[in-house]
C-alpha cells in the first residue's frame, strides 16, 4: 500500500466521523419540515402531455409548469401499470431523486403526505419517483422485473424532468424486493438503499448477478478501455452500496449476506441506537469505488420495525441515504462513492446574476480555513462543469468543496444555461460570465486576484482551455480534464460563437484525460494518431519555447490507485518549474472522478500572476505560497 493509499483510508475514517456528527442535524431539519403540506390531490397525467417550455426566469430550475404531482402509465405485457413523480417547487435541473416502492394497500399521494416524503422533497428541493403495485398487489421480484425496468427507463431518460443520474432507493414491504432486484442488476446507478420489512431476494437471483464482470466497454462515442494482462475485473458483488435493512423478514438472509460481501464489511457489527447493528467497510478494504474517499460504506440491520407512514421514520431513512453521493453510472472503474456536500454546514452560497440578459446561477464556497491559511488573500478556483452538469451536480461529482476545506481555496462553480431542451443545460456567454464573476469576487470576497485559477471537465475544460489560448492573462494557471483545444487553421479559437486570435503566450497548463475518453483524445503523444490532444500539446509547448522531446520521461511517471495515472511533465527551459503537464488515467472513461481534483489543485496552487506589462508577471512558488520567500519569476 502506498503512502497516498494509507492517507485515503485515514481520511475515510475521518469522513465517517464527520458524517455521524452531521446526521442528527439532518434529522432535526427534516423533522421540522414534516406535516406542513396538505393533500396532494390527483396526479396530473404525463401520458401525451406536451414537453415543457423553456423557463428563463428560473436559473437552474425545472420549468415551473413541471412542479407538482404526476402519473405515468406503462403497458407491461398487456397490463397497465402506473408510477408517480413528485417534483418540488424549487427542484433544480438534474436534481437528486429518491425512488420509492410503496407498500401494498396505500394510496400513493396519501402515503407521501403522511410519511413526510413530500415535505422532505420540498425542503431539500429534490424529487421523488414512486413505483406502485399492480391491481393485485406486488408480485415477487421476478414477476415485477418488466414493470420496474419500464418505469426506471422512463425515469432515467425523459423530456419532462431531469435527474442527477445516481439514485437513492427506499423500498417498503412487498415492494422492496422489486426495487432491490433492480439495484443488484444496476449497482453503479445507486447511491444508497433502505428496505423496510422486506422479505429480501432469493439466493439464486443474487447468485446469477454476483459474478457478472464490468469490462472496458464505454459509451459508443468513447474509446474502449483495454486492460493489461492479468487485470482483475470488478464484479457486481464488489460494488460498494450503503444498505440499511429495517426489520428484515426471515427470508432476507441471502440479501444481507450479498450486501455484506459487496461492501466488504467487518465481521462484527457495532450497535447504533437508530440503525441497529452496523457493519462498517473494512479499513483495509480494496474496493475500487472507495479508492478516494476511503472505507465509508456500511450495511446496517435493525431488527425492530419502524412505522412506514411516519415522518420520524422518513427522517431516518433520509439521513442514512443522503450522507452519501456517487458519480459515474456507466463505467465501473471511474465510479466512486463519497460524502455528499452539506451546503448549510459548509456555508455554500447559491447565488444568481444576470449575464447577457439571462438569469444565471453559481455557487460560492468560502471555507472557514481560507481566513486561517490565507488571512484575507485566498486563491480562487473558477470551475466550469461538463456539458449538462449543473453547478450543483459538479459540486458533488468533482468534490472541489473537499479540497477547499483542506487547502483554504475559494471555489466558484458556474452553472450553465438551458440548451437543447428545457430540462438540460450547456455553456453559454462564458466570457461575459467570467468577467462579471471576477469583478464580483474582487469586490465582495477576501481573495487574491493574483491567484485566480480555472478548471473544468469536458465542455467546461473546453471553456478553460479556450481561455488559456485567447486570454492567458485571466488566470495564473489552468488545469482541466477531458477536453483539449488548439487554434484552427486561421489561428483562432472559438468561445461563445466568437473567434478569438491565439495569444501564443505561455500559461501553466495541466490536462488529465481517460484511456476511454472522447474519440479525439484517443491514444497519446508518441503514437501514430494525430488528434486534438497532439494539437493542444504542440501549441502550448511552442508557447513555452519547448518541444515534445523536452519531456521529463517518455514513458511517463506511474502513480495512484493501481498505478492508474501516467504523467508527463515539461519544465521551463533551464529550470525545475513545471509549465505543461499531461496525465492519462488508464482506468476511466470520459466522466470526471473526484480523485483527480486534488491533482488539479496541486498543480494550480504553485502559480501567481501579478499585474504588469505584456499580460503580467508570473511566479512559481514551490510551497504554494505558504512561504513568503520561495517564489521565482517565470520568463515569457
């Protein structure tokens, strides 16, 4: 085990302690909300309903016409089945949702009201998707498979509302096995699960899925990952998935055994007054999905029942589930479980401003450590999410808040604007947005304008890399993931539909990409493929007066979990100062993974840009400006 691996495990234990301390506050907050609302009334039909219109008055919110209580029908083998959706009034685009399988014999709207689920959704600004039994009640998991797949297929991809992409699951009574069966078949898409009074799943169903392996297949437009000889593929029963069983039935033993194996828990549980017996992930666990956060997963078993339609019960279910988040729902080797950002505890501000006539949202996180470390001159990282990733999605997906807490940097996450549909977003007016945000940060926050940095993922990396070429004086350094750009034949780059000439001036730059990334990032810099990755390197090497041959080592330096990172570095001529850096993550597809965020920060933190002629004067500090006497001037 490397030093960084041990550090991650220790950090994971600390996260567990923090989450445990936060849970009571979450319970109190949720309980305060319970019982406020009246009856939901009949659900509006989604069948045949026109798709919602754009609503530009609501920055990063689902169109107002889509908030409320809805019903969707499905033809399952000639039988009509239904599911319900509840969208709270302030639900953002790509919000978190809890998928609920209600018990037999209840009216769904009444259950959501009496149990407090509707009030929880309103307070948390989230959504609910509810699976319902057929006319004769819930069948067993196998009988319900076609219905659940049809309902979940609609929920995961429709034109009425959009979702985070990873789900919380809560199953009650006879409805629980059908939901659990879906989780077993699709574990990468589930953040956490709670089952109350469930009989569990049969051992043969669990056994049929346990050994299924995740290969290197990526999305159709991405590059297939080829693993080295002897590589151990991840199995379904090796995907950590926090699980809480409340009053399990006598037949639930196989389910409990399955999830204990999947979560790699310790043999002996610990008593908890709410959860029952808690089996925590082993501190020496080697599970891929917690390689960054450390062993934070768990399986809890409470032998005593909890009343289903009781807000107190819902509070506890919500507290267990929302301790966690995860990202990457397709490619197993980039999928990660980690702690969800608590905006109230962290002091995250959700703000809006008008940009080019459009109301836009953004997040500002000023960690308490900023003042202690930087004494009123904190560095700022401007974060540009990937296409369709809102500021709130990227807050959790990239875990920049966690880096900020440790390092004292201020994080500003940009939210995109409506794009090809009324429930999705993409980048627009980025240049104008940044200029306004830059001025606001200088005017309203205790920051150091000489240490403004830019980062982003995918399309957000495209924004960052365009800035680096056209406007290198905006930032002291840039570091981004999974999208590179270079000037076109006319010597320009295009941002917001406007062509800007390349400056041909150097700026410290770091790019991370995946083996299974976008097609134009396939391969590396020393192969026969000439693509955007090569064009990016050629431009920035030339701007620094370097060539490809000036690299530290052609083979790259291996590091990280299972040596997943292969890194090449170029230094300013005659110095040890890195000015261009490239890392290939050999075990991920296109989507971001939070383990890369500290790597980006560790590059950015060493640079500053003081005002001066010709775009300013850059400095490099080996200590990241923790010492006042170690900075050196960069030429050019």
